[in-house]
């Protein structure tokens, strides 16, 4: 049984580029959309980055906004094709860390306010805004049912209260860290074929493993 399992695992290595490809395919549109949104309202992003009253209060906001926009927009496109995967994962990972620390950390973990979650009920950390979400939702539903087109407004799904915690940014951070360590993956990335073309040919009798690209 152990031998069969080992053979199965060995054969799985032939497909180890697929999970990395799926990670890239998931992350690319998220990053491209985020970068496009910043580029489309760049002046507002610069103002938000630099303003201490209602923004992040970051130094050199124009430079910070430019690099965040370029990292997400250009980096997202490169991720899609698996080109320079490890390199572009670095600024994107840094962007996620900055977002977690400067934007989301004060709101805890949850991206969507769910008072029934063990991450909001005081087991880990008490988030008062999350705990107040059911009351806010109930009030909003009551107002809409009495004065609005409630059935039409909810035809695409129920209303939720956003909490803006670190959940999404942390998830993207982990996914980018995997790509930084393992690269774009075999067979399904530009990096893989670039390495095959330029890397020295390995001796046919060699049994050493090369790192994934």
C-alpha cells in the first residue's frame, strides 16, 4: 500500500502546475480590477492615501498610489500569463500587507459582518460593529419593505453589512505567498517555457529536481 501511495504521489507531480495555474487565474482578475479602479480615479486615490482625516495618512501619497496601482494592474496581467510570477508576487504581497495593516486591521477578520460567527462574538475578539449588524439589517429591511421595492432590490441576493476586515486581503496574501515560493507552475506559464528555453540542459541521467516556474 505504501508503494502504491508513493507511486500515486509521484505521478501527481506531473500535474503540480495546475493548482498554481488556478491560483493565478483566480488572482489575476481580482488584481487587474483593483488596479483599474485605482487608475480610473487616480487623483481620488492619491488624496485618500495622503489625507490624515478621512484617508490613510501615508507619506508621499502620489508615489505610494502609483506603485499600488501599477503593482495591481500590471502585476495582475503578468500573473494571468504566469510571466515573472515570483517577481510580481513581491510588490503584490507587500500591497496586501499594507492594506491589512492600514485599512482592515481595526475591523478584525470578517469581510462581511456576521454576528453569529465565532470570530465576532467575543471568542477571539469582540467587534462591536459586527455585533450590531443584525439590528442594522433588520432596520434596513423594515424601511425597504415599507417604503421601497424590497422584492426587486433583493432579487439578486440578500442584503449584507460589510465589515471590511482583513479576510480577503489575508487570503490573497497567502495565495501570493504560494506563487512566490513555487512560481507560475509547469506547462501552463510563460515562466516555465522561458526557463526551458534558456536554462542549461540537464544530463539525461540526472535525477535532481528543478524548482517549479
